[in-house]
C-alpha cells in the first residue's frame, strides 16, 4: 500500500521504516528541511539502536522516500499517518496545534478517499476533532475515515517493539476503515484489538500511566525497605513472580522520565479534571516521582556530609539506556541540585552531549571519575554495568558509588574495594 507518514520525529521515522520493512511504499513528510535532508542521506537525527541501518536498507531498495512537498505527499497516498508532536502545555494538557495543521492540510489538498490515522499520543476525543478539522477545510467533499492507532514503542528498543508488538489497537467507526487497517497490517500473529477511536485513545494514556504507577510504587516501597534494612530487589523479584503482577517496571531507582510517562500521566489527569473526575492514585505517583531524585541525593548527603566544594562524577544523562532522550531525565534534576549545592560536576554519557559552562563532560568513564569524591549513576548504560571498576579504584579520591539505577553488581563492586550505595540496598 502507499502510506504517507506526516512527521519524521522519533515515532514517525520508526513507523515509516517499519511499514517499509513490511513491504509498503512509504513517504515520510516533514516541514523541517534539515530532518528531511538528513534522512535522505541515510542519517538519523536521534539515537535508536538498529534504526539507521534499516533506514539505509530501505533507501537503497527505494521503497521509502522523504519529502517536504505537502501537496504531493497527501495526494499520492491513500493511507495518511499523523505522527507529529503533541507537546505538553503548562497546565498538563496536550497541545494539538500540529495535529490540527496536518488535518486541515489534508482536508484542503485531498483528491479522493483517504484513511487518516492518528499515531501521535492524543487526548480522548481527538479523532472527532480531526474529523471536523478535515471537514471544515475541504474544498471538495471527498470521503474519508479517521482512525486511532496508538504507538507502544519503548525508547531504546523501538525497532524490536515495532517488529514484535505486544498488541495492535485500532479505533475506528466504519467497516471500511477497519478493512483498510487490516490491509495495512496484513496477517498478524499478535493480539489485534478493534475498538472505538475514544477507547483507543484512552488505552495509550491508561497503559503508560499504569506503568508509571508501578515505577512510583516500587520507588516508594524502596523508602520503606531502606528503613527496614531490606533489599528492595528481593521484594520486587518476589512480587514479580506473581503472574498477575509481573516483573517489568518494578526496578527501584532515581525516578522515571522521557517523553512519554510524564507527559501522558499529566495529560490523563488533565482529561479527568475536565470531566470532574479525581485520579488520586496518579497524583500520588507524580509526587513520588518528583521527589525520588531528592531522596537519592539526601542519601548521598548522609554519607558525604556537606556537598559544597566536593567533586561528583555523574554517569548517564539520558532518561534510560540506549536512547539520547533527556526529556524529563532525572540526571538534569540531579545536576541542577548539585550545582546549587556548590558541587564540582564531571559528566559522562555514551551518546548525549551537553554544552554548559557549569560543568565539564568527558569522553571516557575513567576521565570522568578521576579525583571524584563520589560517583552517581543516573542511567543504566551497559558501559557502566560492564565497566572494570577495579581498574580505577585508586584514581577516585573517595571510592563511593551511588547507584541510582541499581544496575551494578553490588557484591562485585564492594569486592573491588568500593563503598556501594544502591536504592534500598542494605
């Protein structure tokens, strides 16, 4: 099928490449000339394992093209995916300005029937708004369907998730729309749910918010484990063995971040407020997540005393491993706090580079930790988990490692002569 993907950010580019991998003829459309030129040259503008190789594969096979020509993109494709950003407003609600712009362009430029699919994470009722925006901007009243097909990609493993999805959710109102979407996905061997657009839109927010709840729950439980001198990892493992709970998202740490969880939880709260519903559990989860980095920092102060004038090595900037996304990253909260405490900060991350006169970023872990009074791990990169810590113990002024992700082998680290402090690790 001929598929247009509007918006070549993280979700749009991944979506376009997966459709190309499945044998469709795909066009990626964006108004950002630099993005399009990079993609045409086989270069990604973000970091995601395996995706750049897939990009070059399909550029060579010529079953994917990238353009800034809005008119040709809309008129040459029957299936149109909207993958533009829905940034968070100050009140927590989702900003739909880019979705509206795309919808109105489709209405104005369409030259026949179109299936318009929202892949962007959008509030309940957006499909109805898209339907109206297209209708009010139409010059010729061509028929169209509006469908909700939310993405469930995990940054850092998006390619695998897209090729091996847990489920596909399609929200539509007509038999024609459902049939078109079955043609897009073909024969599938994973759960495929057909529902209404409203239910589909809510499923995305509900799923991410529930995962955020699990993280906040185990982080809050970790504080109790600290007081009781219990290893939270043992508790999480015991809980996870219950099939009704599962092991995923039960890793205590320094808090969640990224482009999805914080934004989606706030958007769901905003939607609930609009309808006069109080989601008190979600509010509590947000509060736990906001305070978790400071909980870890207070543990650091208990060990080091005053932080003023000390040198702290921060390992990891991205909100999680295998991505360059630093949106809502706990590392940024930590850095801001430490700077206000008068700390000298040294930073390392395998893929993220920050430019600031307030701290220095180093190329290697060894350079970063040399002469540091303590090391704080903010991202669970494999480079830190697999690092030969025993080789640099003597280069650290004070061999203390604060593991904000509980990602290191604590016994091995202690055997190497370090003082190890994890999150609720006795």
